C-alpha cells in the first residue's frame, strides 16, 4: 500500500499503487480530497510527500531536521509583547546580535497602528490574512509578527521566514497563551510577571537548544557508544567532539558542521541529521550560555585555588604569570638580580621540559627572554631564543608523530573520516616545516591517502 507523509504525519491510503481505482487522479489531489471529506481543513502551506522506500523516508527525515536547523539559525531574537500596551514582556536573544527591545516595540506598535489606519504603504508592512501575520524590515533584519489574544510575538530574523517557521509561530502563540493565560491576565492587571518558565517554553518550542553550546554527556551507556561506532558519520562526529572539547569546554553544532566539511564532502543535511540523533539519544548535551559561563567561572576559581596551594612560597616568580606584574618587579631590580632571576626561571623550565610539560616550559622561557630583553643582555637573549626555537620544533615533531599514529590507527579500523582529519593535521605541520625540509616524501604520500580515503567514503 502507498504511504504518505503530511506535514510530518503518516497516512496509509489503503491502496496499492498499481491497483488504485482512482488512477486518473494524482495521488496528492486524491489525498487532499479525502482529507476534506474527513473534515480536515488546510491551506496552501500543506506539504504531502509520497514515501515509497526506506531511502526516501530517511531522506525526508534528514530534510525535515535540516529545515528545522535552518529555521533556528535564522532567528536572532524572540520578543513577546503585551498586545494592548505594546510593552515588552520578554526579550530572548538567540544570537549575540544586540537589539533594543523597547525601541523595537515602539517601532512595531507605531507601524501596526499606521497599517490598520491605512496610512502606511504595503512596501513597509505586509499583512498575511491567512494567519494574520505581519512581515516587514527593521534595519537589516526581517520581522515576523503574530498577534494572539493577549500577546504579540515578534521574531527578528536574518532572512524572510519559511512557511514552516510561520506555521510553527502560529501554533506557538496558541500554545503559549493557553499555558500562561493566568500570568498574562495578572500582568495586564498589575504589570508584574514571572517569565522563567516562559523562556523554557520558547527554547523547547523553537528548538533553540540547537544553538546552545554542546558537551558530551557525563555518562554514556556502553550500548550507545556501540551504536555510535556502527555509524561512520556518527563516530567521526563523536571523535571530533572529543577533540574540540579538549581545547574548549564546549562546542557549537555550526562549528562542528564547518569542521567536518573541511575533512570530507558529506551533505550538510546528513551531518545535521546524525548530530540530531546523538542529541535525541543524549550522547550530546545542550547547555545554556548562562550555565556554561557559570561552569567556566567556577572552574577557573578552582584552578586558581589549586595553583596557590601547589606554588612554592619562596619562589620569586610564583605570581609572575602576568607581564605587567613582571614589569613592575623589574623596575626595582638591578642587572645582577635580573641575571639570578633568569637562571632560576631557566632551571624551572628545564625541570618542566624533563616532565614533558612543554607549555609550562615555553612560558618560563618567554619570561626569561622578556627579562633579558629588558636589560639588553645579548648573550642571554641569543641563548634563550635558541632554546625556544628548539622546544617549539621538538613539540611540533611530537605533535606530528601523534597525528600520524592517530591517522593510521583510524584508517586501520575503517574510521576513514577521522583518519582524514588527522592526516590533514599532519600535513599542516609538514607544510610548516617546508623551510627546513622541502622534499619530505610524506606530504605527497598523505595527500594521496586523503584522496583515496575520500573515495572509500
């Protein structure tokens, strides 16, 4: 029997395609006629797709998730205003774009008033009679406006709203007013309102969490990890997420998409769909910007306490992580004290290097170099500069070996996307060595490997 998807709903028409008694009528028109007979009402925005294979169903699901992602990517702000007074109830910033909500509210109220009085031309404000929408320009943004009984919902967008976003906004207004009717009535009487739960309703309804910083779940069940490994794309996304989280405590889906595009040519719809699957299965966890900022701040405070506890009290440089502090100390120091301080810092650097703490070593060498330059100690400057050069070169070779090993292991186990990722990193390092080693045969070898692995994918 033929199966259809209608605005996300499934409908089995009850006939085999080759034995349909209405073969002279198109399937889409037939479905519309039968829906009307059942009492359904719909408009020109209805979407009906014939699903005649698993592949087509998967393609439709990917396109649905992709459109959802594009819609939320389009939203910059969501402002909810009191319909009667025009006062702003809630201004929710989806992106970092700065919007003066009160100024915009006044602009909107004035335009709506002029529009209803017929004193403004249609080029400035376009009402959609079907769902009572208003669409117009504000600065460089597009505005989508929907009136309810109590509120006026305003979406500030980069581009014009899609039909899906319009339909969703229509449903959101109805659901929002049903959920918060008591609070909205109280606001009209007293001017006071608690908008905490309202923010949650916006985030959930418009899928704003797709724009939130992402982290890996603290505890991922083993069966979920096995499921991830069975999918080439999901496994690559998971490993890239771990790599990005090693640098920052979070990542964004949009950055993940760009990162993966540099590695291999996979359709954006496929990548977003697989990321959405990981979100649905709680492998990835969205976290609000505010919560992420609190976590970073508390983590930094903990690190500072730990550093203070483990620092040597007798060390003259224990607080010299800041250049300005170092400058202040040098103002009261003579050349002999400076040379002693340089020797002390160099000793710490050598100890750190033995423990393979290259970043700590580099920081210490740079402090010593700063002091030597301040006192114009030519011999020390040359000596320290050479050590910094050697250390950076050594750490690059270690990083190169690490990336080659990861690339070869990923290739061995069929994880071609991550293999390409590590080969590309190895190539970047080898390219930086061209000044010293122009004919390194590995450059050509790794480029061939990347081409072959892309063909495999």
